C-alpha cells in the first residue's frame, strides 16, 4: 500500500492505494473553500495554517494501514510554496518514522491519472487540463512521455471563473457558482470577443475576456437590481468557445482518437457538452474523471505513485524539494 498526500493549494487530502490492484482503500479530503470564500480567492498563508491543522487529523485515521505501507507519496510540484511544504514535510517525517521510500509526485500528472483511479491506464491520449492554475493540452503516451502542445499565455480557464465570480461578489471557487448562475442566463446577450480568434496560434488567453466581463459587470452594477446571469452565461459561452475553437484548429493536424478532460474545471457540464460535440465527427472517445476526482484530491496522487513505485522512481529525503512553478 502507498499513502499519498495532496496539499498543493486549498485541499488537504490523504489516500491509501493498494499497489497490486490500484484499489483505493481510503481517501479523505478537507476542503478550505469556505475559509477562502470571504476573500474571493486562496490566501496562501491561511491555506498553509489550515493544512497544518487538517493533515494530522486525516493522518490519524490512516494509522491502521501504517504497518502495510510500502511507500509514502506527496505532491511536490507545482503549487503554492507555503502549502506544498506542509505535505512534503509530513511525507518526509512518515518516510523516516516508518523507514519506507519517498515518492515526489507532479500534481499535473496527478490530474491526468485522475482518469484511472481504480482502473488500468489507457494511453495514448490527448488531454485537456483545465484547473485553477493551468489550461493546457498535452499529448500523453506514458507516465514519462508527456508533451505540452498548447497552454495559456496568462490566466487559466478556472482562474477566469474565479475572478469573474469575485467581480460579481459571488464568492469562491467561482467555477460552480458561475456555472449555476449561467444556467438561466442568455448566452448570446453579451457579445464578448473570443480570445485570439484571429490568431493562428494554438494557445489560450483569458485576461482580455476577463477585463471585458469586468466592464459589463460594472455597467450592470449601476442598475437598480443588478442581475449577472446573462453576463455569467455569455462569459461561460465565450470562455468555452475559445477552447473549442483552438482545439478544432489543433485537430486539423493531430486527429484525436482518445481525448480526455481533467482538472477542477472539467466538472463544468457546458464545457463537457461542447467538447463532446467537437469530438463527434472524429468519432473519438471522451475520457472524464469521476466528478469527485476532477478537483484536487489525493487519490490521483496515489494512482501516479503506484506507477512510480513500480518503476523505482523514489527520491531521497535530502533530495526531495518543492518546486512551486515547474511545468510539464
Ligand atoms: O484542479 P483544481 O481543484 O485545482 C487546481 O489544481 O487549480 O481546480 C480548481 C479550479 C478553480 O478555479 C475552480 O473555479 C474551477 O477549477 N472549477 C470550475 C468548475 N468547478 C471547479 N470551473 C468552471 N466550472 C466548474 N463547474
Ligand atoms: Zn489541481
């Protein structure tokens, strides 16, 4: 069994995964969304303090598994420096106390493996990662052959939802709040420009759209009873159209056979439906994580760790360090 820890942002989570079967024997996550909601985004120092409280509590519940642990894994990159440290320090302490090897896991690879929790892997695939920190398309052939073919030049897809929600005073995380508000809105009411629509680049950008939405929200605020649902719907529509337009362009050169969407924002049903439509003419298979494993969790870190364990991909205690900004 492997014990895995996730603390790269605002979720404290620990999982226990059986090496031979990939079975998830234990998983618990304590989310800090409520605590950060009043600030409209994650406050790193507050997040670190909450991890320091939550992780030991969850770890206590794992005690019955300690005697069977073969390794301890932890997200070491990328993420917030002050929160990564919490998980990594705990993992090192466990490695020393139980005299077991240590595995440092890349959070982004974790999101890819959220597709395969309690399952066998299925490669090759083209993968769209849409989270709070990243928006990128990757060609994934195996654990060690991952090529990023397109990424955001500024804000990420999920981050733009968070910022737009903050402008509307909705709270954090913005993704589910905007998605909910958009359901009853008119998607065509606000004619926001699709980012980079005239550019041949296969890349993403959300800062311009975010600013256009800010102006519309400020205008709406002037009315007697501000109602943001049409702005939310039009924003979600254009944010998604930007992704599908660039993917359509990409598919002209690389035809998709198996396509996956992962990351917190892959829970967005409007996005899922638009990508399904896009894949239809290609007859490509769409892989999605279970809803509960789209956002950050330790089960996905444990699933990667099983693969790394089988390949002896261990780190020494002195060697394993956090790398807040690494990229794939
Ligand atoms: O993967 P994740 O939990 O954390 C990171 O690795 O960043 O993703 C969190 C992000 C947040 O920005 C959140 O607003 C966004 O995913 N998100 C959504 C939805 N659910 C979560 N964005 C759009 N629609 C959603 N339904
Ligand atoms: Zn994540």
